């Protein structure tokens, strides 16, 4: 379970771009599960059983994460960006980021 969670956490999926993480979760579902993807991209999974259980539970989680979107590339290669999701700008200072899965190198 820990290894699976680590794999899922390594897949990028900012708000509005959760397709890769959703696809990985779907690939991990056992055959006894049925799933639907709604118009907003939410993944709804139901575990099928032969008999209706006495009790039912619901697990709910986010697939997306906060991130940034590149809005402009300067002539010198510097990137301008906007925040996606509720990220505090103060936590961005001095951070190494990944652009399309490629990590930037520190100067």
C-alpha cells in the first residue's frame, strides 16, 4: 500500500490536469470495481459485491494538487507564471520547480 501511495504521489496533476493520476488510479482498480468519470473529471468508483452490505462507507480524496501555469517565456528563457489552486506565494521563493515533468537545475 505504501509503495502504491508513493507512486501515486509522484504523478503530477495540477487542478484541471488530473488525467494522468486518474488513469493510474483506474489501472490499479480490481476487476470487481466499476467506475465512471463525470463531466468535471471526478472519478467515481463502486466496489461490486454479490450481496448488498449491511453498512456502506465512502472514501473521498483529491486527485489534484496546487501548481503553476507558464504564462510567458522571456527572451532570456525566464518564465512568468500564474498560480493554479490555493498556493501561498510565500512558499514559492527559492524553490526548485518541475516544468512538464523536467526539474530545473539550480544556478
